[in-house]
């Protein structure tokens, strides 16, 4: 019951996957250097102490152009990922719906507490 991507859909999905891997690899490592070489020393100079938690670090990193670029790319690739997958699902939706209806026996049950 898993949708099967055609050639073009698979190519699109593989591109997005590779782009995300690049972002989470190379660019993330570059951001680590920005933090270690620029943000942390500047913070310590201004505050006479290291950042106390990730919230302080994030607040400082959000001022960096490279972090803004990384965050934008991260958001865009998330949207690209969903767009690349939805094409495959929508193309096969009638078949997937029928396949789901054809199941003779449910795989399990779920009972929720109304409270």
C-alpha cells in the first residue's frame, strides 16, 4: 500500500534528499565554526561569561547571516520534501483508497479515553 514513485518523482525526491544531506552536513559544520570563532567569543566579551543555555546561543546565532541562510534553506527543503512526495500520493490516490478498502481484517484497534 506504499505509493510507488515514477522516474521523475523519484529523481525529485532524491534531489531534495541530497540537498537536505548537504545542509545538515556541510552547512551545519560551518555554523559550528561561526559559533566557536565569532558568536561565543563575542558573547563572552560582552557578558563576561559563556552562554548559559541553548536559548542564549540561539538568540545570538539568529543574528548571523549564515544562520539566517541555513534556516531559510532548511525551511525550503522541508516544503520541497512534502511537495515531492505529495505528487506521488495524489497520482495514485484512487488506487490507494481502494487498496485500503480491500483489507479484510483490520491490523488492530485503538480506543481513546474521552477524558
